[in-house]
C-alpha cells in the first residue's frame, strides 16, 4: 500500500496528525518519487516568482502585509520576500502567501480523482508553501525537508478538495489549505498528533471564511489575501497547540462543526480520506500550471486561439466574429456580462472576452514566428503589463472584444469538466472563412496535457516574472536556478531563500 486511508468513522483530525508525523519521518515507506518532488519544486518556484513580481509592482495587499510583517521582529522567526530580517512566522506567512496569490497565476487544483470516485471538485491553489519555509527557517531545517513538507501540505489540502466541496456551501476554498498548513507547521516543529488535532480543531471552530469576499462585482484586498489570512490563522492555531492550548477534538465528526452541519451523517465524517505516502500518485501530480496571467478557466480558449494562430498566423486583422463555448462554471465565472467591460486588473483577469482579445491583439502586433504552440505560449504570454490601465483600454483590444461571443456549450462541455477544460473557438473572417479550434480538453499547463514542453514554457514565465521582481542588472537566470535547487539546500541556504534584491517598479494598476 502506498496510501493511508482515514475512514469516515475514525478521528480523521488525529489521523491527519499521525500521518503528517509519519510522512515527514519516513516511517510509512520510501516516500514521494523524484517526479513528485520535481513537480513540487516547480510549483514552488512558480509561486515565489509570482509573489516577488507582485511586490516589485507595488500591489496593495502584498506591500501592506509585508510592511506589517517587518514591524514584528523575531530573531528566531522567518523571513519575507526580499529581506533577511526575521519576523514572526505568522506575519511572514500572511505577507508571502498574499504576494504569491496576488496575480492569480500560480498552481491550481480542481479536486477531481475519478479513480477513487472522489470528484467533489473543490478549487485550490499552491498558496501555502510560505508556511513550510517559515517553519523550516524557525527550526533550522534543510531544503530536502522543506520540499517533502510541501508535498505533504499539497497532499492533505488536495485530497480534502477531492472529497468535500466547500464552494457548494459558500465557504471559501482556503479552508482545506489552512487545515493542511496547521498540520504541517506543527509536524515540522516536532509536535504530537494530538497537538495537530487541536490546531485543526481550533481553525475549523474559530476561523471559517465565507465566500462573501468574492460576491458580485465587489473587489477588495480580502479576495486575493484570503489564503494568506487563513494561513496566518492556521499558524497561530498551530503555535497555540504547540504551547499546550487544547482545541476541539475529532473536528470532522463533531456534530456542530462546519462539515457535519452541511452534510448530515449519523455520526461519521462526510468522507473517507486517502493520503498517499509513497510513489507517484500524489495530489500535486494532478495540479495545473498557468502559463501566464489569466483565470485558469480560460486556458482552453487560450490554447484554442494559439492552435488557430499556428495554422493561420495572420487571421486576427480579418476577424468578423469569434464564438467561444465552454462549460459551467467557466461560463458563470468569467462570462459574467459585467466582465465584458472590465476597468480593473482584478475584473480583467476574470473576463474571458478580455483575456482572449488581449492575446489576439498581441499576436497581431507582434506577428511572432512560431514552429509550435510552445513558441506562441512564450511569445504571447500574458504578463502584469497586459492588465494595466493602458492595456485595459487599448482600442484594438476593445474592438476585438466587441466581436467575441461567449456561450455555454451545454451538456457535452459540462460532463467533461473537471477532467479537462472543455472549450471550443469558432472564428469567422470577413471573407466568410471559418476557423475552428475543435474541442480543446487539456490545454498547455493542464496536468493531463501531453504535448506542451511545460518546463520550457515555465522557464520563460519565470524569467519574465524574475525580470520584474529583481532589480535591473540582476542575474535572473541564476536566481531561478537557485530556486530550482531547493531540494539540495542546506539549512543556511534555506534561511536565505527569500533574501534577494527586490525591485521597486511603477504599479501597473
């Protein structure tokens, strides 16, 4: 067996605690394969460079929270991006996780595991690695331990996403990440399974966030910082548990807890939980990369557009109309009529018509030479500047947006999600020619995509974001290589992982 099964009739909070301790100690088996460790390392590099570039461009919440963290000095604490100063771990976590999430361009999971029948479909993102780094910096642990702990954190939150849909009950998806954060933080600090149970119980009992932060047209820092704020609370719960505070026990079976309030049982938890400890079958292997800055639900349309551009590079000036079809929830999330006229970055990066029109406008302007869609992903990659004020109101983009229709594709599209990102694009040109993308399922960046050269495209993304994040003249390639070597870092190296020369650039908002 390469997995531990926590039965719904067991104390799963205590079980998660014991699993976390045994996983980190290596008691359960040989551990994650090299491919799992490598993929996790890539997600960490991706997350860090997303965060560092958001800080360099002075986005509001990350900048504010980083300044706040630096006011909480702790000589045995953790560090924030772009600094060697040690601060309270929870403050480093809220600052760094907020930065990571700001662009909405790091990893994504969809809570889909048909092999086990676990298809709750909860969203989630790789926002919580700063929890691991903070704990390892406090304890003087090395990079190999940190990388293994990141696998563990993604395993717990990823498997919870497969079995319990928080969004169905208007609870924010960050709860699963916070539960995993509490468990891993205590485990890295050498706590007990009972202390992890207390930390998880405290978070679930005291800190459940509602999706009110995402309602309607409102925009606030709370939306982007939701994972960060919940991770901060998780670390506080973990610290209290480590100090002897006893939280609610057996929280998944607690009859008054969030889980059983929404899904009634006769006394059990609402789900069984499978947690892998060895081999290749880890949750992180089913998580997807974003190959630029865009809402992941638009990835199928972007792939369709790139496929058409590869076949007919000069079609954009001749466009008469574009019809994009996709599934629910994509149609509801990024097809909202209010998002046909975005005026802010946060609304534009969740607007299908804006995202696709911006990519096509860039294609017409740059006319890149491409031998493959890999080349086009790199040449046309959507970056922070593509969501700035000038880009938002670019006349050519706005003209293309008027020609785009976004439709719900219906049953065929819906039943193929979340296995894929089912999307199609039909382009009619002025002379009546029709270009058809066909049915796109697994776009570049998707865990089941087998055609894109993922590492090559990500390397381009990391150098793009690194060039923003670091001061002019910095060796970006060397910085990226350093991040990619996290698994071989000493404890001293890990202490300095965030100590880089952070640039200060004009904001794009």
